[in-house]
């Protein structure tokens, strides 16, 4: 499997036992260390079980080879090709070093390593963002509690996920490790991961954008799958999103005006039913606007913006979700990174259908 570097069950259990028994980290040579990715400016990560890499950007083009989930390829450029049968909207394909991959199934990523922080500096912790295609996790307190850990072949965090670090350690080989402990929505799982995979988010990255502006409004168009931010009726930001898809009356993004009632730097999201549920850690830049849990948030599990793909939420690219999070009112402090807004709420989100 190209791009894979996973743990066997035996290795995973051994490392988990070390993590809970005082010898909290693996020694040098552990398969949890970050792999070497192609040294190019932009990479793509396969987000689905398998993809066919094509000779041309078309579904009926000859298949060059097959890639599987988490395979990493150089992202050369994005081109317009032919739609797949099941997707009426997306015509984007990505040219790689070995052919074309349908763009909806390839997350744009980088492989940027970071200088680790070696202590908390007297703080309870800090927010971080993943800056590599993926980073393997060691469960520090087995057994696993979250559903995603029980079904994931490799416990990992992915590029652009946002998470809380509450402890730092350096192993015998001088490798720095962060302890990952989700602050909100965490079912109780704690992990260790190599620190170079994360960049520290600075407090200024939460500073509000245009806080003095009046009559702010977020407008989500479920027909066109777009979102725009308005100040006094003037558009100041625009992006493509993925809203809820209609399945027997389920998963629709609620039409109408809704005030933002809670904002979180990161949230563990889970819900639904067996066979139709979801369980996602580290969902960054979450702005909740419906009491049932509907939110505008960052998305790392697909690249199909412009097509309905969610269970009612508004999926946005990480950079779009971050901008929106900072722009909508009210602001959120770095610590604790969570704010619930009393009635009448924050900025209005207007969901329309044309």
C-alpha cells in the first residue's frame, strides 16, 4: 500500500502497554516515527478506500494503477475533466506523477515538519494543527473508547486537524512527543504522537476579523453549495462548501435563519446510528448554529466542496472554516478555546435554497 506505515496489532498493544506502564514512549526505530514523503511543495492524500489512477482525467480512461487510502502522491496541478456518474457537480481532477486522480478523493496536504516545543511553559497546554499528511497515534490509556479507534486500521490524525496538547516528553533518543487530549467531545481517549507533525497555533490566529463591522450575516446556499459572508449586505468572503445531502428526508441542512450559539477551536464530533453514523476527532474551527449540532467546520475527510456531502453540517476547507470562525461574532479566547453564546446568539447564519 503506497504511503502506508502502520502498526501491527502486536506492535500497537506493546506500545500501548508501555504508555500505561511508566515506560511511556517507544524507543528509537519504532514504526510510529514519521515516514519520508516526497519533497515537493504540495501533496495529495487518498481519502477513500481505493482510487483508480487514470491515464486521462476521465472515468472511462484506462487505469494506470490502483492506490489505497492514505497513499501520498505529488500534486502537480488541478485540471477540469469529466464527471463521475455519481457526482453531477465536480469536474476537478488532479494530475500526479503517474496519472490523474479524481479530485474529490484527494486531500491537498503538505509535509511540513516543525520545531517541537519541549515544555508547556507553565500553561495547561496549547492548540496545534497537523501539518503533515498524517501522523500515527499511540493510545496511552487502552482500551479504546471512541468508535473510530475500533474500526480504524491505523489510529491517525490527518493534515489540518486541530487538537489540544497537554503534555510534552522527550525520549531517550531526543525525540519530542506530544500528549494529545481532546478538550471537547472526548470520549476519554488520550494519545502520544511525534511532535514534529504539529505546529503550535498562536493566540493571534484567533483574533477577530472586522469586529467593528455591523450587520454581519453568513449566507449558505444549499442549491449552489456556496457560502458568503456579508457586512451590511456587501460580500466580504466567498467559498464553496458541502452541505447536507438529502436521503429520505434526513441529513438536510436546516433552511432559515439561525444564530451561532457556540464556537470551539476543536471538537470531537460523533452522532447518527449504526451504519449511518460518524465519529471524527479534531474537527477544527467549529461554529455551531443549530441546537441539534449543525455547524460550519473544517473538513479533512474529503475534497468535494461544491457537492452535498454532510449529515447536515456545512463542510468547509480548513482555511475557509478558520477565516469564518474568526469573522463571526463573538470572538473566542485561546484558553479555553470554547464559547457558548446566550440568546439572541451571535452572527446569524441564513441557509437558503434557490
